[in-house]
C-alpha cells in the first residue's frame, strides 16, 4: 500500500486525509495536536510538525510515496520546494502567491510531478478549460465562484474555511484578467456585478486574481476572467478596511511594539468568520467556455451548487476543493499522470481519460457539475 503524507490538518486537509485513507496508508502532519486528534479515529497516522522547520519537513517527506500540500499560502512555495528537493511527487492546494513555474526547472531536475493549485477554483475550473482548449478554439472563459454560509450573519455574511490571511490576500492582491488578448490589471474587489443563481438567489461578483497559471499556459485564449462571489454588500466593508490600512503588511509602531495590521485584522476577523459547530455552508460556481468547435460556435456551461454533507459534517468547500485534489492524487499515485515539472491543473484536463476519471471521482462523492451546451 502506497504511503501518502498530507501536510495540513485543517478543514480541507482533514477531508482529504480521510478520503485518501480508504485506499492509501495516510499520515497527516500538522502543528495542531487538536486538529490531528480528530483524524486518529479514521486509522490515519499523525505527526506533529512545524512546517517552518524545513529540516524536519524534509525528513518526514522522505517516508512518503506522494505528498499532499494543504498548508497556508504564505508557507506554500517553500514547502513545495522542500518536497521537490526530497525527490517526491506532490499535489498542492496552498495557492501560494509566488509563480509556481519558478520551481519548474528544479522539479524537472529531480524528475518529479508537482500538481499545483488543484482545488475547486483554481483547480477544477482549470481542468475544465484544459479539456475544452484541446478540443475547440476557445474564445472566452469565465469562472464565477464563491463559498458562503447558508445563514447570513451581520456584518460580514461570510465564513472562512481557509486560513484568514489567505482569504484577506484575495482582497488585496491585484486581479489579472485577459481582455481582447491583453492582460488587464485592476484592484481586487473591483467591477462588482449582481448575478442571480438558481437555488441561491442574487450574489455579488468582483474581480479576484484567480486565473493564475492560465495567463501563462493559455495565451491563445483572448478573453479570460475569474470573479469571486459574495452576498451583496459584503465588499463595501472590505473596501473600507483595505483603504483604512487594516490589510497592510507594513509594520506600525504601536506604543513601542511593532505590529503588522494584517496580523491584528486576521486575529479580530477570524472569530467572526469561523463556522460554528453544525453551521452549514455551500459552494457555488458557474463556468462558461465559448468558442468554435468543428466550425460551430458553442458555449459549454458548468454549474456547481454543493452543500455541507449533513451525514458526515464535511463542508462543501472542503469537499469541492479537497476531492478535486484527491482525484488528482490518485492519478499521480497510480502512475496515470506522469508529466514532470510544475503541472497546473489545466494539464490534467487535456487527456480524455483523466478528465473522465476526475468527473466520475467527484460524482461518486456527490460533487456534481451540471453541464449544458448552447
């Protein structure tokens, strides 16, 4: 039985470890003993680990056949680099801000497969686009996505499944999209629109930097955009906080103490953004891929509305993100996806068998994408 190491035992890391343990010998590593304790009942080995201790990280990685990365984004790049240097294959969802292709030569040198950004978006959106880009002349790609609590609670009407600093990063990182073949850069939270979604109601979309690798790997597509979804009114609060400096990484002197506003903000917001026990949430995504297929103009639309699994309590964002990652992990572990170097998810979608496998894997876990064609 192959050994899989899952780095990070948060809400998504936990769901992935449990899913993979049905087939592999899984070890979950995290700094939090509390988070690890939950996994022991699932016959999952646990290891307390400080991810900033790169020597300890390299040692534990050596024991694995495959590594899954689910650490906070600010630790992601160095974690992936350490795994590469250990000569191990990896599927990662840390969504680190650095360009993953900076590690491409290193990964090829060590002859390893590193699948990055393999969540729901980025992740499944890339896989879908990668599939259609091989089969049609794509003219436009649009991805609208968000994870929200079912119960709207003032003031933010939002709950975070990921590290709060990673969520805040979405609000400050400039958003890049492609329009008429040119890269356009705008501030995050810009160009808001109200859009109605079946089964959910009206949500507000705004520019976020979710295209990531697609800007580099899909230069042939003239129009590409990704926007984040929240309940209407949410972004006004975020704009005020951002413009007031609460999301700044620059240290301030407060009564002789050096304080980064971002750290204080994360500390204050996380309790408000944390899901209460038993609180339900949902993930909504709409993807449109338009272009010419065999001389005919076509638009493929993928709709996802996934809710918390009431039977297991597994959150929808953990399911939609985590199971996309574990599907990819199976392809890598079984030797079905063997491309070396840095491999963003769009590479996974190119081959029909890989695309079909991922879709079926998600269906078996009740994550269903409804597809329509025009």
